[in-house]
C-alpha cells in the first residue's frame, strides 16, 4: 500500500503541468507588471469577495465532518490569514472603485473553485481535503505574492491593502501536516486515487479562475 508521501508525490507529478500554468499565470503576471486594466482588478476583487463574504467561509468550516479527527486543524486556513477576509476585500474594492461588492455578479468560471470546495467539504474524506489544500494553497500563495507586489508597485496601494494576499503568500508549506491526515486515512481504507483526484479537481478549478481573469 502506498504511504502518504508517495501519494503526495504522485499527485504533484500528475499535476505538474497544471501547477506550472497556475504559477505565474498571465492574469497574475499582468497585475505584477502593472499591465492589467481596472476590469481585471475588479474581476479579481469582486469574485474573491463573493467567495469570502461574511459568514460564507465560517459556514463551510461548520460543515466539516471531521470534528473528532486527530488532525482536524490541518483543514483550516490559519486564523491570522483568514480573519477579516471579507472586510479586506470590501476595503480593497472601494480603493479600486467598487462600492457595493454584495451586488457584484460572480462569474461561473471563477466561482467553480468555491463550489467544488463546498462539495469536497460535504462529501470528501479528510485526506482528500488535506491533499487538495496543501497543493492548491502553495500555487495560490505564489500568485498572491505576485499580485501584492504589483498592486503596491503600480496601482498606488499599500501593505494594509494587500495584507490578505501577503498572508497567503507567506504561508509555510502544508505538505508535512497534510501527510499526517493522508496517512491516517490510508490506514482506514481511503484509496490513493481518490485523494489524487481531489487535488486534480481543485487545481483545475483554480486554473479556471485565472483563465477567466486573464480575459479581462
């Protein structure tokens, strides 16, 4: 039987091409270089607000079915990163000329990630969530760093405006903690291919978000 490290490495190998397309994606690179128009910034901010708006992520967390899991803390974004996400995007939106993000209409391609995350929370195993999050947050964090630098360097924003992005950019690797969850669930019969599938789906929806943003 495969162990957790082997499952993670197999997932990384299977997703290498998608990972390369996400990291440094044209949508993030345009912001870093100051080439993105305001429509792209509005797309990013508005869609992210709809994913993180008040009570949405808290309700997702409440739906976790793993309260008695020995490694439950792995499933959650660190509170210091997550705290105030909705208000951070609301404030960023105002700086970018978006005054009412509640009325912002999200794009289906952008919202697919959030929808799949909710599905995984409802129906997936702890190992699926842990592997998918560990790989996804590494790529997401990389692009958050790119955008933070661009917003501060080319769009007149400061570190207060990009605090949320910087929090993700500075996240430590999650593979060690994810491995503990995966190992636990492998021993209770969760199949490796199911775990790898979850990571593949999560990254595919992540790429879909950036592809949609790059069109603006």
